[in-house]
């Protein structure tokens, strides 16, 4: 008798479905919510922008590609927030939850201050995106602040698009000091400020010192494009102190200047005793003005740009080919 042995081989086949797809994480913001909620669904929204940003900045999930703070179309009163960016470098988008409805409105409600104060001096991008909102009745709307004394301690890579900024400045709060900016950049690079409206940006005192967009202290490579500036009393776009190679393109300025729609200034310590920076300030070079429109309805027609101080300044690096403004 012949005994036969049959070997049965069982083969397990593992099917690889590819890497896990990264996803967007949404945090919901609604004035009818509560900061005791987790904010991660429309049924459990947080009520303050500060709490939404706190949650967003702590996200370190490797499967999250972007964080969206979805703002419901309601009015938020007296809110202000501070931020420094997500710990993993993810984009944080503060945006309108439903673009088919009216803009969410953040109203400083006579408290003034700064609506969103982003302070980061790490030399890394902060990656905020702000879109589809109305910001009103604040002394300053948005502040991107790096270290003004150390070029390497910058921030940047932010986008401010399709917002309305109205009634910004000292007028927002009784007894407030004069403001210098609706949007302020200090040592902040490669930001995009586009398709926004700036309306009635006003100080009661020292109004010429207030600018809709103030690009200062080594802020470079920024794009200011397709915005409308209207009924404002300071130069709408002001460059200061070594803020080189920025682009101002396709904007409309309607009665929105003190001396010129776009200007450049630096605190010259050889001529002034009130300069506060630890190192000398420098003129800003090679800023490009392209296809901007100036409309004078009530004010006298201005020059399109104006410079203050000498083009060549001691202790500042520049070549003879550099220009304060390049007109296209």
C-alpha cells in the first residue's frame, strides 16, 4: 500500500490600499456655542476665536493636512485673539463657513484693540489664511509681528483675501491712542493681501500716521494686489525700514491718502532723536508699483508714491542700481 501525503499550502494575500489620505480638520465657531465644547462639529461649536485658535495651534496629527476654523454668518462682539501658528506648521484658515450667506462680522464694539495679533519670531512661516470676513471697530485689525531687531527672527507665508475692513483706527474706542495700521507687518515675509476692501480707516489725532497696510522692518516679498482703499486719512500703503522687493499691483485708491497712496519712510537717527530701534533704519528698495488706479473725489489728486529721506543711507546695504520704487 502506498501512502500519499498531500501538502496544502495556504497563501495569505495582503491587499495594500495605499497611504492614509490626509484630511482637513474643521473647528466650528459660533457665538451661540460654548468654549466648554470641543468645537469639532456644528453641534458643538466654540464661541470665541481665541479658543478656536488655541485648539488649532495644538493639532499635531500627522494625518491632518490643514485646519479650518469655520465661522458662522453671525456677529461676534468684542472679541480679540492672540496667535503664534500651529506647532506642526499646518495652515490655519479662519474663513466663512458658508460663502453663500452674509459675511461673519467681528465687531470690536467700542473695546478696540487688535482683532488678531499673530506674534512669532522663529524664522518660520506662520501659515494663517483669513478670508470672507468683516472686521470693524478695532484700532488694528491684524498684526503679523516678528522681531524687528533681528532679521532672521521673522514670520510669514500668510494670506488675507476677500475681507472687508471698516471703521478701523483710533475712532474705534473712546480715549484710545492713535493707531498706526489696519494690517501691520513687522519682519514678516511672503504674505499675500488681496481682494480686500479698506473703508474709513481713520484716527481722530495724527491721522497721517495711520496706514491701511503698514509693511515695516525687513518685511520682504509681500504681494498687495487688487484691493480697494476708500475714505481713509493716511497713506494707504506705507513701507518702512528695509522692507524690500514687495509688489503693489492692481489696487484702487479712492480718497485714501495723506500725501500719496503709497509711500516709503524710515526713522533717520542722523536727523531725529526719537528713533527707538536698536540699529539704524534703512530706506526700502525695489518695491514695485504696477497698474494701480488713483481716484480723487474729494481730495486733491496726489502723486502715486512718495519717499521720505535719502535713497542712500549710511550703514545700509544698497547698490547704485537699486530704486526706492519701480514703476510699471
